[in-house]
C-alpha cells in the first residue's frame, strides 16, 4: 500500500495538473516575484506563477500575445554596461559601494572575488553560501560575489535567483547590487523603473536573509541596496543608494500568501488546466475561473496584461483606470456605477465618493453652460 502523500506533495501534484500533462514548470525568478509583490491581490497571477505556467505561451494561445520583455538591443547594451562596471575585479563597483553606503570603512584598494562556478543551480547555491560564510568569517576585507546564486522557498519549492552582485563589507554585512541600463539623469531616474528595481532587489534581500539566518552569529543584510546606472547619456557608471525596507516588507507578505496557493487551487473547478494546447474556448474558461486584479501597471510586468485589460474593459471595471482612481471611488466598482452616481441616478448621497462625483458633474455642467453663452 503506497504511503499517504504529504500536504506539500499533494500541492505539487495539483499544480502539475494545472500546468497540463508533461508540461515542465517555468521557474520563478526575481522579476516574477517582484511583479507579484507589486500586485498582491491578483489571484490569477499567484496561481499561474505558483504552478509554473508559461504565461507568454498562455497569452498567445488566448489570442492576446504579450509584448512584455526586453529587446535584444537592450539586453546587449545592458550586458556591455554591466561588464564595464565590473571590470578590473569590480574596482569601480566597490568604489561606488564605499562612496554611497560605507564611507566609514577602509577604501577598497583590493578585494576578494571568489570563483562561484559549480554544477547546476543547487551546486551554485551551495558554493555561494560557502563563499558568503568564508567572507563573513574573515572581517576587515571587501569581497565581491559576481552573479551569486540564491534560493528562496516559494510555495514549497526553491526558486533560484541570481542577483547582479553581492558585496561583503569589511564589517561582515552584505549588500545587494542591482545594475540597470536605464540612465540616471542629473542624479535621478524614472521613479517607475527605480521602483521595479527596488522590488526585484527586495527579493534578493529576502533570499540573502535566509542564508544569513543559517550562520551564527547571523550577519547583517543591509536594507539599502546600490543601484548602478549609466550617468546621463554616457556609458559611465553612476550609483544611488535605495532604501528597500518597504518593498521587502510587501514582498515578504506576498510570499507568505503564495505559500497558501493551495487555498486558490481548491476553489478551482475539478479538471481545470492552463495548458496552451487546450482549445481556445476551454482555455479561456479556465483562465477566467480565477479572479484577476488588473491595473495599468500590469502592462509592464505581466505577460497576461493585454488579455486582462480587455476583460476589464468589457466589464467596465474601474481598475482599468488605475489604482489611484479605484481607491478614490470606494464601493463603486464599474464605470456604469460611477456615471449613474454622478448623474444622481444611483448611489448613497452620504457616500463621500458619490458626493464628490455629483459635485464634479455639477461643476462640469456649469462650465459647459457658461462656455455656450
């Protein structure tokens, strides 16, 4: 008689059924986890990512192919810039870390750059943990880990993550370094892009904290990361220290929610499957069986954004107008409800959102009347 399956084994079996027969799971990366943290209320993305569904293939099968992702030109430019930043044993990178984050330490005249080569992601993760332990056990020197491999438990399975760099300071503390190809113009960058980089770095910080927790004493994982970008329109590196405490807290909460994706899976109809090989009608019904929380920000973070936007517009959901607008409208969830409330046809007049809409409608009518005189 076969032994009973544990809860974790049962969940993995259920998630495999959702992907489809013989469909390999798409590994979660830091970008995907950061996007989840940016939209924690979206059950659709949570279950699809938890099950390892290839959302790009799914979007194409639904007839709403994704334009999400970087161009080959942008990737090439980004790789060239990263190589420039890390040249000469990371001398310029370490100088920026010292200047922006740790001026009290001795300047990094030289640094240890260990070889992190190993077989497979598990081997690289173990090698990274070993080198972090070695660097922390010998304080007083700088250590640069170039593309280390970290593991973070997600829904009972390890997600392997690869930050651009991790620096061990002379005091034994650890810093995550993010290298991006968007520019710092006059010392500042696009807030949306900086926010995305901060959310991605927060995932790495959480993974580093898991490594640190296994050491005694546990080294400090810094919550200010270094963001390195080209200065203005040149290829010269500039850096900014970014506090990611808020993003780390949000990401930690979302990952806690992700470990309960069995709750979402249990609400799905029996036989639900998200395999792109299914007929379009059946696949659409499966996707629509999971509620989504669409917002315009999804267009830059999720492969299913065009599909979800179309459905949101069809139902007249106010979420398609953006989260700030949605937050101001209270219990009014559709555009039809908003217009009816503004015209005085529906809604509680004591509701602040309804009162504001009616006042705005009255002011608009007065303005139009004055313009016609």
